[in-house]
C-alpha cells in the first residue's frame, strides 16, 4: 500500500522507472535489489508494459524490507503494446487495484519510425492515442500520477496531459528542451537515466530544467551509463552524480531534492 511514503534516510535515492520483470534482470534480481539498497536506493517505481505484466507486478513479492528497496507498482500499457481491445482491460485493472498502485504506466506515445512501420502510421497513432487517453482519464479520475513514455512524441504527450489536467513524470524525455521547460513550469517532472553520462541531450535537459522538476530513474535494464551494458537500479546514483556536476551542487542536495519530488508526485491524493 502506498498511503504513507517517507524516505528511509537523508541520502535516500528513488528509482522512478525500472523494468524489474525484464528477462535481462531475472537471473539475479534478488541480488540486484540488495545491491540497490546498499547503494542508498530506498524505493523503486516498477513499470510494466502489458496487461499481463501489470498483473505480475501486482503479485511481485516485496523481499526483505531491511535489505531491499521498497517496490512501488505501476499498472499500464506501453504504446508499443497498445491495442484498442486492451484499453478496457487495463482501466478495469487500475480501478480494481487503485489502493495498491503508485501510478498509471508505463503509458504514452511512441512515434518512432520503427514502431509506426509495423502498420499504417495514421492508424497506429490513433490507437496509441486512444489507449493513452483512456489511461490518462482513469488516472485523473482516481487521483493517480502517470509514468509516461514519449519517444518522438514529446509535445503530443505533453499536450494530452495538459488538456486532461494530469500529473506525470516523463521518463527519458527525448523531445525539445523548450517543450520540457514549459511543462516543468506547469508542474510536470522529468526523470533522468544513467545514460546521461554519454547523452548530450540529457545533459542539456538537466542544465535547462530546475532541480525541483527532476527525478532519478534507471530504466533498467535499458539506458546504461555505458553503451552495451546491462543497466541496474543501483545506477541511479550515476544519474544523481551527473546532475550534481551539471548543477554545481553536491550529490546529497540532488538526492534530497529528487526524493522529495518523487514523494510529492507519488503520494496518493
């Protein structure tokens, strides 16, 4: 249950977007969670991509609470898996488990050429939008934030969220910094992955957005600090250190601010 969320320590880090059910993490997931906790990760916001994964996440065991981070669960459909017929299923699952979930997601829009090439582009965009809007609507109705994917569709996603009056974090945002700056002024959050170490885009985004608008994420097992490696939740410390260097503050300041931001976003309303 996520009714009361408090940091375990001043240096507590939150991983606000991780795929713990991914096969790349499965062989040693308990050890990865222990390593994350040893690295000051206090909580992990776990995101699914399908209805089936959403159900799996709801059943995922917490583990040893003293030696592993708290797991906050999301329920949602990734745009690559959006189909007209599964919108009703995910909305029903969100309603049924409202008290047990921290956010709706991973959901959003993906207008990458390789995704749209799987069918007629206009049809695929319409289907993605319909499924995304259904998830936005139920999140707003139930007072839940959204954990949002926005590849090659940044301003479309922000427009949809703004129109509905939704609360959200945009994970690994690849859109124009100007769109992000306006959204940040409106209260939206942007989570920063460890690939900031090798990404001029994420470095520029961090320079231009206030620390009060930033969260940490791993996106494990994707977006590692070094290309070709498996990413893990403990690597949010790398995101934290990179933000600190860019902002000219200490990692403790980044940790405290991003954790406070995460608590503010994911605390139920």
